């Protein structure tokens, strides 16, 4: 059964995304410039450690059914969803050509956990196991038809991260012999950039949604 939607404003969306961005910024500050190229495992580990508690806390607070689901229950859903989403992202990356050698296991695990924070954990915290809500979040139709605020907030950054990772993988097979072409460096750059662009897109979609709603009311 679909839970009742929570009213979320454009300001709340911007604040939530700002907190998630702050987690990434703190990780980047702690890691230092160029660490993703020189030591990708360390950089990805810092990103996961700094971003995970922020994402889980923010989206657990914005859970769809606050009356029947406590903050801690939503956080537990996020914690369970983190490794599940990481497995799915790792599987998808390997199917699409990511290296599987032992030397890549550590970075693949950390990259998959980061991608899970971008794609899987927010929906797990907000929607739990609601099949209808998951279908709405994964659908591209949210960009063309009005939908709930949470769908905009979660879908655009999620789709942006996946698209950014896919675009970021393009230079990997090219014979440029650049250190940043190693897995998963350029893919991580693309995923983070796509995720940030998705945040901006989601805020714009929510602002347009709110404005069109007020226009209809008038």
C-alpha cells in the first residue's frame, strides 16, 4: 500500500542537497587535491565514510511515512540498502566491462558503495519496499509528467550519477596512457559530476512543480 506523501518545499530540497554536497566537500578536503588519481581507494573510502551518514540521516528525516515509520527505522532501511545497492551497482559495472582482477576489488567495492549512496540508499530510506514508489523513481516519465516532490528529489540525482558514470567510462579504453583513465577514477569523476547536476535539475523541477501547482490553484 502506498504511504501518504510528505509535503516537501523547494527550500527543503535545496537544504537537503546542500548537506549531501557538504559531505562530498568534506571528503574532498580531507583527501586533498589529486588523491583520487594517486590513491583511489583512500579517496573513495573517505567519500563513502563522509557521505553515508549524511545521506542516510537526510533522507530518513524525509521519509514518506513518518507516522508509521520512525526515523530509526528509515535509517535502518538505508543501512540495509547500502550493501544491496552496492552489489547491484558492482554487478552492473562488471557486466558493462569493469575489470574484475584482485587488484581492483577494493576500489570496486568502495565505488559501488558510493554509487549506492547516490542511487539506492535515498529511495530505500524514503520509500522502503514500496513497489509503486520504486517504479516511479526509476521511471524517466517524471521529467515529462507531474509527480510527487520526493520523486524529483531522488530520481534526478540518481539518474545523473548513473549517466555521469557511463559517460565517464568512455575515456577508459582509449590509448591515451593517462593515469586518470584507470578504473574507477574517471567513472567516479563522472558519477559525482552527474550527481551534482542532478541535484540542480531536481531543484528546478520541484520549483516548476510548485509554481504550476500555485497557478492551477489560482
